[in-house]
C-alpha cells in the first residue's frame, strides 16, 4: 500500500510540473504569426520589399546584371535573362540610370507594391518614369515578382521627394 501511495504522489507531482515544462517544448504556446510560412508582420514586409527593390535599383545604376537578377523570384529570371540587356531592358548598354528612388511602399493584392521613380539618360536626353514593383515572400525569402510601368501616388504618411528630369 505504501508503494502505491508513493507512485500516486509521484504521479501527482509529475502532473503538477508537466504544464510548466510544456511551453519549453512548444506545446501550449500561442503560435506567432511571423513564424508561419507566407505570413509576416507588416513592418517586415515593408522593410524586405524596400530592401529588395533598392538592391535592384542599385544594380540598374551600376549595370550589375547578376545583382539585379538575384533580386527576382525564380519565375521571372528566365524572361529577365532574355530581356535585361536588350534594347528596352533595365540593363541596356545604351543608357544610364542617373537617379532611381523608392517613392512609396504599400500592401497590394499580390504582395507589397513598391513605387519608384527612375531617371534614364540616353545621350543628352533624360526622362523620368514611374515603375511599380511587386515584392512577395517566396518560402523564407522575399523577391521581386513583377515590374510594370506606373506606380502608386505617394501616401500622405510617406511623401515622395521631388524628382527633376
């Protein structure tokens, strides 16, 4: 009978300690949305999107095709390889990019939308055009999923600086 009481007491103690040990194992903890694939806090999405597009703009300015390509999602890389240095490509030899800046970052229907203003010079002529990049999360990393002419107007919280051209 004593052995039975001893086991019973040990079982009660174990049951009493078990809830304290479970959080260390991840059981019983609330899930952090930032750790779920495909979900991230808004601040991280904004920062990573800005980082990817700025790296792409820097690569355009430096004419570093490999650095530009590395910012793109895998699905875009083949078409990028075919067009990047062509007559109208972002990395064409016949023009330079004297200025490129991010003017707005906001959530969009397919990812973060990053609006930019890019000045392109060919000979003595310089034009400034808006480009809209869509940045998305691909697994654990972020990448540029699309580039299109145009952009969003700057939001009141993040005014765009004037661009001369």
